[in-house]
C-alpha cells in the first residue's frame, strides 16, 4: 500500500511542478516550457505543438510517479545503501541524484532527445536535475507533514 501511496504522491508532486508549464502552454506565450522535455520527433514522426506538450507532460508525470514508487520500494526493502536513512532529506536528494542519472542516460535516449537531453538544448540536463531535486524536497516535506512520529522507520 505504501508503494501505491508513493506513486500517487510522486505523480501529484510532478503535476504541481508542471502547473507553470501548463499555464504557459495554454497562454501560448512560451515555446520552450520549463521543467518539461520537448520531444519533437516520436519514432520518426514530427509532432505538432500540442503533441510535444502532451508527450512532455506525460514523461514528466511518469518520471514523478516512478520516483515516488521506486523510492518507497527502496526504503521498504532497505536498499538505500548510500544513506541507510529512509525518508530523510539527504536520502531523498541522493535518490533524486541517482534518478537524474538514470533519466538522463536511459529515458532521454529512449524518447529521442539524446543522452542528457543534448538534442533538446543546453539546459535540459539542468531542468531534469531541478525537477527531480524539487520532487525529492517536496516528498520529504509531505512525509514530514503527514507521517506521525509513531510510524517512523
């Protein structure tokens, strides 16, 4: 049940972080949306602006969901080998760093923007770093706020 909750929280945090991009997209004022990766080609097909936004938002929400799900799985199984301190800020940020490497080395090439988003632009790697750091920080705040002291691991 905790894994499902972690997945839901990760998705919710990713959605909240995407609100500025959603607002900018609906106003049509900014083309290079913050915190969302723009995928202009999908399996050889050139995408229009709406499709670029939809896939970028989907990938962003998917990364958030996987972050929440995998962090809780690692915490419950005792696989946090770097910090061994589940749900601490340090643990969440170290996990975010490893997730950032995984996203930039595995997910980015799969969606067609290259390793560390080199085809997306110079700042794509930094946008994903900020996004995942904010994901970890926000998840830590939520855990501190909602987890009673008697449930602490």
